């Protein structure tokens, strides 16, 4: 996985090549049954409250930390291109609000190249989110996703 800020000073980017075909990676991102198994950093349990995977559809997940505290993630799908990209507004209350997440998928034989962008409303907010642990937090999420693929292939 590579971690880097793009040239856009409001965007943080992570990229990874998953050892799974694009159809499986896409399914993991679009099916609530799969999302509940990997969404959130290591040690968190995710409960799907709402998942309307369609343009304009909303999603809401409750994530419970090992200490019992929970927080809510929610958003609205703004762009879906099957097997290519998913864009959504996103709030991860109380830590992050008013961002756009962009998941980009590219087939690479039996693997999938994946790029994840989070676009923040300002450069200052973007920098604050990076300092708060963006790369390690989302990196942990994608570690869980990779382990999930290993378990279902």
C-alpha cells in the first residue's frame, strides 16, 4: 500500500493492490453483509443501520470500539460507475464531517488496483485529519478488507 497526499491539498489518498478479482472487491464495497465484516479500524464492530446502494441512496453504520464507545458513519452516494468507482459524501462523527470519499477500482488480472481518496472542504482540515491519524486509521480498515478477502476466497 502506498500512502500519499495528492497534489490537491484538500485530498488524502491511499492505494493498494488487493489479491482478489475486481468482482469480489466490488461486492465487498457494495453489499451490506460484506461491509459489516471489514468496515472500520481493527478491533471495531460495525452494524449496518442503513445501506441503500444507489445514486442518491444513503448509508449509515454504527461502529463500536473495544471499550464500548460507538460512533456513527453516514453519507449519500453521489456517483456510482459499476466496477469502476463509488463516490459518497461522508461523516465519521464526531471525528470527521463533511468530506467526500472516492473508491476507485481497476482490474489487474486476478487482482484489483484500488485507490481511496478523501476530499476535505479545506486544506487546513485535510492537514488536521492527516495529523489525527488518517493514514493509519484507513490503512487498518484496508488491512481488515484484505484479510477478509483471504478468508472468503
